[in-house]
């Protein structure tokens, strides 16, 4: 037996481990206490006993005091706290105490971390607790799955609602979290992707009945990770906000600044007015006023409201709800330019000539009071002669001056030639219970175009002013299409008999000529869609690359700060440039402009996808009880695995798998976007008129499947229902496999 007189006590071993977290393996402990020979066996026994007693834990290469984090460990990044500080928790924790939180300290210039990211971290401890320095990021957050839970004897499975997903996820019994069969759930991946079998996940949220009328937008909100609950500190700050008095602001309460918005608008962040310019140097000219809600007064840099607004990036709009960027106390009240109440604004006076040319402009921080809040339909009806008791007093005083100024502005627009797409917008109409009552196309009135034109003019003025004052800002950038996209567009339009010439500097007028030539033709909508798809994605950036679609050299979003964070940034830049107060663009914000631009460009795309998915699901719900009915439509897409058809009645899109295109085989030509029948040589191309039968409608995924009955009024032979006679089954091609996969995904749920 070793000499126990000099053998360390358990307390001494614990002290050494605590003081030497990076060198606390059995060898280091033995060396520190001079343990040699047979005494090493006793040390091994003592360390094992200490572990059994819960005094220490064994890592891969060293011991540590039980209930403490190892010096290097993997953490999961949590949501920032109310102060904006970043925290993380260990990915695995077996201690009896509460899971420890680690304050993450990042050096300037390090890649920003997001909630759910995995980081390998060097851990240190102080009197205030743990803090960590990032060694490297080892992965983003775990995969999130939104789907239907199907219970089984051994846990269950989650079937994703995403129609592009073709895999299910296995749920162990201890990860079911009380979910019931058929419920809509949110699950999270629990381990690495399995090489064999189904990947594993755990249910983290139960979202209820997927067939409930108001579950549709909820699915999209969760599927795309859109924050829909405001933290308490954000709500508290919004509740404390007070109305604004005149103070140093310019008093514009005498101006007839009216709001013109959709009839169901939940906020009003822009108002307009116009008058004849009395300046003799501008005969026939106009003065246009654009006033925008002064959100920057309430949402100051670095505040809880500001951090949450930046996190959301923008508001998201669904048929049954809005997920706002700002709490209702601001978005629907103090920041909203309601009729008959004083509201703070940043206003813009624009002087335009008789031919629409902008002569000059100036910005001011002001107080306004709107005499009326009209819908587009109300304003248009009054101008068209259908006045009401409400609009009659506004006709000569407010509306006609606005329309006269708009007629002048149209001349400048015609010279500029912005891209003139004609793609009707669908409107999902719901009843009080959330059920779909109708699907219609929104009317595009002159009232819509008037507001759009004046908002574009105001956005140009904002960019010009900030450039002239050499102030940093965020531009709205829309770069010109690349050569590959133009070549693809050229193939599409040549397929319908139109021409887009090569070897010229592309201008919007060239694309507008295509759209004009296709107007009234059966392929008009397909050409509009093809032109839209050829465009690059617009985004935000601190550098100016112009706006191709609008035909503008510089452009910055300024007119919707209630629902877009980019506009709030531009407002703060204007405040700093004009020295209107201490709530302008901060130095920290200027340093982070590039990161902010990238973030809000992503949140904008996230909202667009969520809104589109919601529309698809509502359309599937609306059509679900009409399975078997026949519809008229047009070919809107051609792929090797089938056709996409857009219905004339609702604008809903669905798939016809190539396996359902009659009794012959089809060859896909990607250059001409056509399918050609092997025997009859029949050609299917974009824009052709078709009659289809709805064979499947899956509300949970938004998927529609059609059967093609006729094309260009010529009937299609029915597809075979079994294997070919007189020979072996034909081997599945890649295109047929793809069609089966799409069909299978749309049937699930």
C-alpha cells in the first residue's frame, strides 16, 4: 500500500482542479502531489469515488468540479436579453443545479451570432459568473420542422408541411411533449443526420388543429421563424410613449394632408397634399407635400423598441392578421396618422413643373393633423363623380389638386419608363370565423398609382438630400438582370413569337416593349411572369447601385417607417443631416449599416415567402371541396417532370405531373420551355390555354394537382392506368421520378 500520510485529501484535490481547470487530468493531479508508483492506483480509486459522490465530473481529458462547466465546451446561443447582451447555454448539462448561462464576449469584427448557433467556447469564471470567448462557430441552429404529428406505439413521426420536403422525422416517446395524433407541431432536430433510417427530432411546441381557419397564417409564421410576440420590456416602453407637442417643429396643421390607404389598413404612415405653385417662375407648376410618420421620435437607437424592430426588420401581412414591426400602441396609435389628431411627422415639400420635372424640394420635422383618412376606392369614386357626404367637401380642396399634380408627374414617369408589369394581385376574403368566402383580384386604380408615384418621388428626394449632405444611408438597390437571365427570357419570348434583340444596353423600355406587344394576347400573363423572373432580387445596401426596375439613379426607402426598418434608418439619417435632435443615426448604427442591410434584406424575403405560402394554403382550402371540378387556365411553367398551370378564376397554381399527360411520352426542351410528345409531336408551351380537372387539394401544404383534359381546345387522350401491354414496364426516368416525388409530397398531410 502507498504511504497515505502524504496522500492529498479530497478537499485538496478539489482545490487543485478548481485552480487548474486546463490541467486537471489524472496525470497532472498525480504530478502536482508527487504521487508515484502504486499510489497511482489509489489516486484512481479516490477520483472514481469522488465522481460517484458527485464531487467531480470526468471530461474527455481532465476532471472538473461537479456542477461546473469545462474550460472548453460547446454552447448554444440564446436570444439577446433586454440590454442586447448575448448569452449562451451548454449544449448538454447533467448537473443538478439550474443550467448555467454564459456571457459571450465577441471582439469587434467577429461574425455576428444568432439565436440557436452552436459555438466552441473558451470558458472562464469570475465572481459575476461565467463568460466565454468564441473559438469558432461549429454550426447554425438545429433544423426546425413544422408538420403534422402522427402517433405510433413507439413515439411517432412528424410529417413536414413544407411541400418541398420529402422526409419524415422520428419522435422518441420521451420527446413527444404531450402532442396528440393529427396535431400541428413544431419540432427540432435532436442529433446529427442519420445515415440510415429517419432523422430524429423532439417536439418543442404544439400548435393545435391544422384545419382550424386561423391556423393557416400561424403555420407560415412558425415555419419561417417570424417573431410574433413582443418582449415585456418592448411593450412597456411602447405603453409609456406620449403624444408630441409642437415644440421646435414646423406647424403644418393647416395643410390638407390626407391619408389614402386600403380599406382594411391597420396603420397610416403616409399622407399627401397638393396645391398650385404660385411662384411666377413655375407657371402651371405644382407643390406636392408628402408627410411621413415620425417613428424615429418614439423608436430611438439602442432602445428595446429599436432592437426588436431591427430583429423583425419589417411587418408581415396575412389575410387574417398582421405581425407588426412595432407594438400596436405605436403602429396603430401614436405613430399612425389618424384623422383629426395631431401627429409628429417628417414632411417633404416638392416643387414640380407643369411637365412633371422636379425643380426642388426641402424636408422639415413637423406636426400635422389629417382632415380625412380615405380608402383608395373612396378617393377614386369621388374623382370619378360619385361623391358622398364624406368626400364632397374634400373634392375641390384636396382631391382635384392631388390629381392635377399626379397628371403632371405622369409625364416624368413616361420619360423615365419604369418597368410596367401587369400582374394582378390576389385578395383572399375571409369571414368573421376565418373561413375563405372568395378569392378575387384587387382593382388597380388611379388612386393607387397616385400614391405610388408620390412615394417614389419622396424616396428619390431622401436619397438625393442625404447624398448632397454626405450622410450615410441605406439605399434600395435593384441591379440590372444578368446575361444568363436575359438569355432565358429571350428563349421564352421567342417561343411565343416575340423578339428581344441582342447586343444592346438593356433598358426598361426594351422590356416594356415586350409587355406592350404581348398585351391582350393569351400569353400576356406568361410574358409578364417571365420578365418578372428575369429580374434580380431587390435589396438594401449602404452603397448605391441604382434601381433598374424604376429607372432611377438613386433610391432610398423613406415612406413606411412603421412597417420597414430601412425607412427608420433613413429617417434617422435625415434627422442627423438637418440637426433636428439627438435621436438621429448613431455612430454604432453607421458602423453596422452593412450588417443591418443584409439582415433586413433577409427578413423581407422571409416575409414574402411566408405571405406567399399562406396565400397558397388559403387557395387550397378554398378549392378543397371542389376536387373533381373542371377549370380553365394557362400553362405558367414547363419542367421535365410536368406542367404548372395557373387557374383563370383564382390565380391558383398547380402541377400536372408528366405521368398524367396522356398515353405517350414527352421530351422536355429547356431552351424553348416546351414539352413535345414522342408520337403525335404535339407541343405544350407557356401561355397555352388549358382545361384541367382538380384531382387533389392539400390545405396543409398548399399543394394542388391537376389532370389535363384539353389544350388549346383539343382533348387529351386519357393517361394509362396500368403497366403497358405487350412488354416490360419502362424504366423510370429522372423526370418521372421527380414528378412522383412532387406528387407524393403534395398528397401528404
